[in-house]
C-alpha cells in the first residue's frame, strides 16, 4: 500500500544498496557506494512510484558499472540454435516496442533485444507531457513498461542481451550478442541516440535536478525562471527560442563567438529580448545544493565567472548508437542510419526506426510511428 511503501522505502533502499555493493567486485565497491548514497539521500522526498523508479535506476547504474569493469552482461538464456526468427528488433525503446507490437499482431515471430532495460532514454524522463492519451502526463519509466507489456501480450519476446555485431548481408541475417548468435529473416535497428554530455563533475547525478537534455520535454518546469542553454547549433538555438517563451531569462553559452545555427534561427534568436549571450565560454562547474543554483563559466579572453540559474539545458548534439553496425548500413555525416519515412535502409530487409535514423523530429510519438511503418515494409519484403 501507499503508506506501507512509504514506511519501508528506506529499508528497501538500504537493502538494494547493500546487496549491490557487497556482491560486486572489490575494485568498484567505492564507486557503487557513492552511487548508492546519492540515491539514498533523496529517498525520503520521493513518492512511492518515483521511489521505485529511483531504486531501478540505481540498479541499472550499478549494473552498468559492473558490465564495464568485468566485460560481461547479466542476461537471460537465449536459444542459440539455428532457429530463424521472422524479425529481430535491436533496441527496446519506444520505437522498438512499437515495432514489436505491430509485428506480433501481424503474426511475425519477433524478439526484442534490450541491452539493459525497457524504454531507453525515455525511461529516464521524470515526466512526459506530450504523448497522447495521458492528459496528466506520465513517467517515462511507467510508459516504457506499459509499451513492453503491450507488445508481450500479443506474443513478442524480450531478451536482455547486448548486440556486439551484425551481418545483414547474410541470409538469414545474423545478429551477434555477448551470449551467442541469433538469426532472422528481417532486422530492425531501434537503438536510438543518447545526448552528448558536457563531461563535467556531478553532471549525471544532477539530471532531473536542474540538468536537462530536452527543452521540449522539460522546459515547462522553468516558467518565470532563469535557464542556461549550452551549445551553438540549430538544436541549441531552437531550444533557446522555445525556452524564451517560458523562462524569464535564457542565457546561451557558446564556446565560439558566432553561432553555427542557420541564418533563419540566428536572426530569430537575436531579436528575442530575454536572451543573453555568453560568447567564447564553456561551463566548467555545475553549482548546486539539492538542485542547480548556477554554473561556473570560463571565458577564453577573461577570467572565470559565476552565473546564477535555475536550470541547465545541454544542447551540444546527440550520439546515435550505431557502432555495432560495423559500417554495414549507410549512415550520414553525424552517424545516423540513412532511412526515409518508409524506414528502409541500404540493405533490403533491414529497417531503422526511432531516433537512430535520419529524421526531422526526434520525439517519442514519432518513434512509435516508425514501428508501424517498418512492420508494413517488412511484411511486403517477406511476401
């Protein structure tokens, strides 16, 4: 019950911390304890569902550390025979599970390969307000698990396995995981893209407490406040423009003295009264108490300065998760898989959906739309 969970949440938090810490290799125990203590500091202020989400993220964070240290992945058993699936989906985000749902309903024998947990980047979002059907908004973690259960209800399978290579030119197509080799008639790349980080201390720990990577998702929290946007390209400028309609002041920090954004966006931003520019500057430190209180900037021409703010939006680009492809699919100069609105890639029978492909807008709602299109294309291919 609600009260029961509130009463016991610190016990379970401590239990998970103890279990993860003392069952892990000695070389990473200090790292895990640091992560665990950070999460425990916030347990008392969490609602029950947010508590479960935080404990989940703690487990994921610690598991990822173990993976990197030991070179292994904790996975379920996978059938490593020569069995050939109708479709293998690489990636368990919204695009992946939308594809799985439509494929399973179409009668295709389908498996989703998740590298860690369902939802991808979406699962890390505290609140999603622009996904239809949830008038009060929905937590990314909850939405991710609903999508997974929805696909599994119709027969799609999910396996926790990290893909390390592929051979899409073979017939059937071959997917190599850390636990073995799988085969499929068709394959869908749904591995998404992750935000490029500043790479400074406490950045990850402050995500959701003032550090953000999506202005469309989180800008609404800063009505009447001061925010910093880091970057100088189209993404940073459009984020600054969006935030200028909500926040009292927007401070754009760019490491050069001119913006890389297109002329149209630059001109719009320059005309916006509540936008201030800090040229030739980089963020060197995130100042905070419980939440962000400001940033320390280093200007190449002057001394360091402190800029008070309520939030920081990092808009320096995204990194598509395509390294495992080994150059088999055509990608653009930014690393995204080249695929049009029909989701078809350069190899027949292979499709790219969601944030990993070239597209105008990367949002949850556009990712799930790709899944339906990919299955339609795959059915035509299989006929």
